[in-house]
């Protein structure tokens, strides 16, 4: 495990414009790779946009895992030796899924279906019932989940206990009012999840008002001590943040001579 | 349930000086009550200090739950109609406990024994094996746990699911280096715990270098949206922070038309 060059590309997908969204994602991936990134994280539902008018529009934007978006990311990963994590509106036959894929030079490594759906997503998507996958890669062990999943500490804990060094989370965080000078609560929870588990978390958010919805645009890369290594962006425009991450640091769960954040758990008392 | 006037009294106990520590706590309680507080939270191990040289010193500082510290707090609670939460070094017969008590005008309501011990505490204390208690009070439902317990999201979840409106946590957070302009990671995790569970959390920390150990002094009161209502203090001197808390807000777990932070949990997938 060497130092991992990680980038998150905050983008502004437009609902119902998959070809345009795919081109924007491609351009961001290429630019991040040109700047040295080897692990690239993209937002949730980056092919489709988010604020669907109805189920028909969601379905019209969806594509299977062997469709053009994942195909293009796989080709880029192979050509440039990248690992790409991004969110797609997935056509899974009779149902649609809010999915995050991990692709690398070997192609599609895993597809995770969002298990906790936010608000109107439940009108369009079938929730997943599988835990966040952890993939062994050349960089270390990488896991993924999607947006609202992050709000459940039990869910963040699962890939950490399964050995994840880095959790990559595509997000579309709708913006809520917050006090001046406060970090978004979504970012705070990512910081806490990273430090509680002593793992890296990269959350890649979106920007760009869509049908009246604004976004936190809080793209952030957090280290295992819970402090941001890059971001939070908190600017409402496409931007790429980057950090070099010693993922091996996430293998050290000791925090004092006698403490270890995993060994100190008392799961028999948590039921 | 009306608005609760809450105060946290950050103090600087001195190890091995229980009479002095008790007097300092008493003075802080009286001053906070004079200023209008009705719920008063004190630090961890406020009767004993923290950095014990050895087990004999810890035992010499310990007292039973019917000892002078809890007795004094009970008398003050009765006289002034207060609810007091504070940490005591407890003589529990053959073992010592790192305990948090809740007292009100009816006397000792509950004693919680810290279940997750930090570093050298395991040399002196027997960990508890009971979940954080939730006490029905005139102000609302109040729970307590101690310091390092807060670092386990599963543990914070338990009293929240049991209906706690306010979690009061005596702490002694040893200070670690952190990047400039960053909030202490301990405070960030309290913010996340509050917002993940939509409950109030009051963490009362200590200050005052003790045998070479410095403290975060990060006393903070956080609302159910995860933002501080008072603090974090982050000054290394005794200080009282206060906030008026509409504890009924913690009964509202809905966060969108279709979401509820408890109902959206999928515990069958968390095992």
C-alpha cells in the first residue's frame, strides 16, 4: 500500500440529460487523472440528475450496469489505470436502483444499491438489502455507500469492521439552512464517521440548482482522525478537490496505549 | 414539557483533593442556579480528579453513592429544585466505578457506570455492563453516559432509541493536537451523535492541567440539528455555558415528508 492520490469531482448533473452528464463526468475524470489522481470519486446519480418529475423520467434516464456510463468509466479506468467510484441511476430490470459502482482497470468490481432512501427517492427506486461492499484494490480496501446511507452510524460501521481503509460515498445532499460559520451537518457526520472508525471517507457531492433544489456542495475528503484533508468545498460550482492519503493509516485502530476503537467495542451490550 | 434552562459547569478538579473539589462544584452549581439554570451538568470524576498515581490514590478519593458528594448534590437539588448530572469516583465495595449520577428534588434517580474505559482507567475502575439509563423527569427524558462512551455511536443510539430527549455526558477529554481552526474531534462526534439521533447532548468537560495532562475543555451543548447552542468553550479555565432547550424538539424524528431518522433504520441489516 502506497500513498493514494485521491480526487473528488463535484459536478452539476442536469436531470434528463444523460449524454451531457456523461460527457461532463468524463471531462472531470480526465482532468483529475491528468492532475495525478488515481482514485476518483463522483457524485450520486451522476448520469441522470436527481429531481425526477416522475417515474417515467427516472426510467428514461436509467441504464443497466453494462450501459454507456459504467462502460465509459471502465474504459477510462483501463486506459489510465484509475479506480473510479460514482453513482448511477440503474435500470435493474423491473426496478430502478440508486447505485454506486466501483470500477478499476479490471472493469466493474462491485455495484452497491443504496439501502436508505431519501424522501422522493422511494417513489422511484427499490432499496438495496446488501451491506456496503469492501473491495481489495491495488490502493487498499475500498468501500462504497450512497448519501443518506452515511447518516446511519451502524451502516458506516459495517464496512469499517469489514476492513475498509477508504469509504467513497457519492452524495446529492439537499441544502438545508444552517447557522452562519457552521459546517454542514452532513460534513460533520462524515468527520465523525471517519474518526469513530479510524478510516478515510471521501464524500463527493453535487452542485447546481435543479428544479428549485439547491445542494450543500460539501465535497470533502476526511482522514482517520476526523479532520478534512481537502474541502469541504461548499461552493456551488463544479470543482475538484484532491488529497494524497496514506491509506495504511486506517489499519491502525489503536488510539492510546490501552485503547483500540474496534477492540473497545462491546457489541454484546449494543443489542 | 417546557423550555429547559440548561447549564454545564466546566471545572478544574484537583486529584486527591475531594473536599476542595466538592466545594468548587457546589459553588458552580449555586452560581448556575442563581443565573436561572434548572438542569446542571458537571464533569467526569469531579469529586476526585483524574490522573491517579495508583489504585490506592483512586480508592482514597472514592466515595459511595450515599457519600458526601452525591449527598450534597441531592440537598442542593431539593433546596433549589434542580436536576444535577455529574461524575463521581465511586466506591462500589470491592471495586471502583467511574460513575455518572442523576439527582433531582427526589434524590438520586440513577447511577450509571462507564462501560467503555479510557487508557489507565482500566487500572482503577471496573467497567459497567448496563446501558445508559433514561430517566423521566419534570423537564423531559434525560439520559447519561461518560466521556469515552460517547465515541461509540452504538452506545449513543441506545438511550436515543429508548426515548431520551437530552443526553448529559460528564467528560474529561485529554487534549490531543489538532489542526488550527478545527473543532476538537470529540465535539464533532457529539454534534454527529446529536443530529443522527435528533436529541440534545450536553457534554461537560474539565480544564486545568493535572500531572502533565491537558484537556480539550470543550464543554458544549448541542441541539438535535447537530449545531452548538452554547460552546464549545475551548478555554482552559472554569466556565459555565448555558442554553435554553426546547426538549420537545427531540420528540420529532421526521426530517422530510417521507423520512424519520429512527423509522428509516434497517436494524435487520446491521448485524
